C-alpha cells in the first residue's frame, strides 16, 4: 500500500490543476455571473465592475481550458456569448459550496442566498454522499483512497 504522501501528491496535483484554471477571484466571479445568466462581455463587465482587459484575459483562459465556449450571436460586427461547457457546469457544486461557506464563515450578518430547484422551487442541498450506502458524509469522514490514473481504469 502506498504511503500517505502518495495520496497527498495526487490530491495536490488535481487541486493545483484546477486552481490553474479557476483559482483567482475574477475567474470565479466570471463563472458566478455566467451561472446567473450573464453571457455577454458587456453584461459581465458591468456586473463585476472589472476592467475590460482583465475580463478578456479571464474569458480566454476559461475558454482555452474548456470551461466556457464562445458562441457567436451577431455577425457584423462579430460578437460572442460565453456559455458553460459540460466541464463548466460540473463546477456548480464548487461555487455553491464556496457561497455556503462564505455565508457561514465570512458574511454572517449579510443576506444569505437560498438556491432553489427551478422545477419545484424547493431549496437545494449541496451534499457529499456515499455512492454505496447513500449516507451524507461530513468532512471528517472523508479520506483518500489509492489514486487511480484514468488510463488504468
């Protein structure tokens, strides 16, 4: 059985790779905006109060990483909207977890956002669940298993 440092290195590599794409304030805020339905450059710029050059850099990085895609909506001049890819949509639980953490640990006196299911308007939960028994899992109940490379599966 590999030692704990092997697991830590594998986790660090995955976390480092993810942070290379979304690990700065502006990238996360751009994603928040797109999840909220803002798709055009001007909408994102105005909502975030971000400089155009910074927004351009972040959008290019997210497009290059396959998190967003550029979709033309106008031909003359050519203008694009930014839409989430499958990889981008997979970041939803990450943003929800960050929002919930911020509500509890950083913004105790501010308003809290309640996320609801579009179909029935009921509040949603962001849970870790065991795939075998279905139990909700707390952070102290999680450990790393032996790392498996995708090509080994």
